[in-house]
C-alpha cells in the first residue's frame, strides 16, 4: 500500500518503534530496535 501512496509511514524507524512499544508491542528478544530497523521500509 505504501508503494501506491495509500499509507504514510514515519521517516524515522526509531519513532515508529517507540510508538509501537508504547501501544503494547513487546521489546524483548527478537523485537529489539536493531531488528526493527533491519526490516523497516522507508
């Protein structure tokens, strides 16, 4: 959907990660900022 310009994602992967953790996403092993940044598409 992002390629079709139907959704907007934050430019900063760190900001997106912080918001997801705030909403309840786990930040344990396998859900670290490093892993998230590896798979985040800008």
